[in-house]
């Protein structure tokens, strides 16, 4: 049954290898089960429902990737996109979480149209590599800032805006410990380092009396009703969603497309002269965003952690199918998710941020017309507390610098289009 479905022999793999690859990838990305509810609950969404929505969105997205594209890529609500959803769209711009879900749905529709028409590839080819890298790094710093705040390491200060918190307090000490647990385990190449770090600090918090002991480890999942089909599409339009949609679409394009192509190349799925399912994978990624918004969570995307499963031998959609099944089984562990304190997930945010900062090495540091827009993007994102502002000023400054230095031919029409859209947005505000 599995052979004709996933073409195992054709891809030089077998059931055992694919199952182990799926388990490996799941362990490296399962931290999202605990992190996503902690981020989205700040919008007023029901925590239990978010937990269920996270698991279901990850499962559905991975199943779509498995059966539509037959690629070994796990899907789940994306880091960075969930932060933009919670802290920018809802926290700063005044959207309700229902309207923000509506915006995710609309961005998914646009994303699907861009994929089907081929415009998505045109945009990817046209956006400067330096800005792509800068957007990822800027989102990383934004996540780090959020993580440091939730751990109590960075606090408000009326004189200097921010300062460090009580470094002797238990939450701060636990957060530091969790961070180094994650880093050490990851350096030692132990699978599931981030997940182990989160669970270790949660257990330590329980043992020291800082967190209540759960009544059980296993239970039936909480109700998904508080978030299921609660998106407000009409309300999103009434709010004026131009800025939010543009950022959702741009980040989804860069993050998901770059991740999928990188993993596919590592797995040998897009080699020259060989038929590949890249088009189907892009389509699967687009439809996963729509399903996630209906279930009740921020944008679902391809996870770079899938590279761990590819390194373990995963080559087909059976790997993704196993990932989806494991996310479904995770629904039974809702009591554990409910007791995870913010300072246990904060180290995960900071470490993921550090991994995202590696993108800075891909910037051409010898060309200031590339460096300055990239630096503006990275700096403005956390300092304005807005992913949208960082991307906007980065694109606009890139077009200005290239034009004023006589290098207008280097500007792709896609870059001009995005910069113009952001200028229109500033003019209309």
C-alpha cells in the first residue's frame, strides 16, 4: 500500500528509514506545541484551543505535504509569523485575533494565487538576496526580544526604555539554564534539543514549587471550538489589512520557499534533469496556510528542522506522514502543555533567533548599497517592534540607494513593486 503511494523504491528508501526520519524531524520541531500557545494566548485566544489548533494545523499541513507533494517536509505554525500575528497585528495595530485569523486566510488565498500563476517564483527571483537574509535575521532579533521579555531578563525602564530584570529571580535563572541546556544538547547533535530544554525547565519548575503539578500527563484534548472557524474575514477588511497582508505574504514567500528548496536540494529532490514535485510542494504549502487559519492558528509553513529528517534518510512523503501522525498523538498531552511556564519557552525563542541570525553571513558586506538596506531591516524590526516596518524601510532604502548611485539596472521590478506598495501604505496612513 505504501510503495505505490510514496514510491519508496524509486527514491531509494524504505519504511523503517522513513519512520525514523519522521520521528527525528518531529522531535526537532515539537517545541512549537508549547511555544505557539504561549505566544498566541497573549491575544486573548483560549490556550487549550490554541494547543489543539497547533497540533491539528501541523498534522493537516504535514499530511498535505505528504500526499500532494510526496516530500519529507514537516509543516506547522511558523515562528516569526506567530509573533507578527500576536505582537504586531493584534498587540500594536489593534486587530482582534479573529480579524488577524481572517487576514491569515486572505494571505493564504493570495499566496495560493501567486503560486498557481507563477508570480511567487517571479517575486522570489526578483527580491535581492541581501534583503531576504536581512528579513530572516530581523525577525530573529524580534523573537529574541520577545523571549527576553517573557523570561523577565529584559524589562521596562522609564529612563532608558529597557533594562535587565532581577537576575537573581527564579524565572530568570531558569531561563538561563534552559538556554544553555538547549545549546549544549544541540551542539552535541542530540535530537529534540529544544524540546528537551523546554520540558527540563518545566519539570524543574514543578519540583521547586514554582509551577503546579499537573493532575495527569495524558487526557482527552481540550475543545477546539473557541478558535475553530472563528476567523473574521469581513472584519479584517474593515480594519484595513493592506499592511498586514503584505507582510504575511512576503514572509511566507521567503520563509517557506527558501526552506523547501533548501531541504529538497539536500535530499536530492530537485537535481538537474530529474522530474521534481516543487510545484506541488509550493501548492501544498499554500493550502496549509488556509487550513491553519480555519482551524484557528497563525500561518502554517515548512519547517527548516525537516533537514534533520532528511539527514536521517527521509526522502518521501512517508516522512511527512509520520510527522503528522505524531502531532495528532500529541493531542493527548495537553496537561503538559498547559503547565509550561513562559520562562521555559523563552530560551527556545532566543535560540531560534540565534539560528536565524546566521542569515547575516549571506549578505555581501563589501557593497554598501546592499549592506545599508539589510542593516536597516535588521535594526528597525526589533527597535520599532514591528516586522512590517523593518521590511518596509529595508525595501524603500534599497531602491533609493541603488537609484541614487546610478545602479538602477540592478533593481528588479519585483523589488520596485514591493517598495512602492510600502510607500503607498505610508502615504495612506
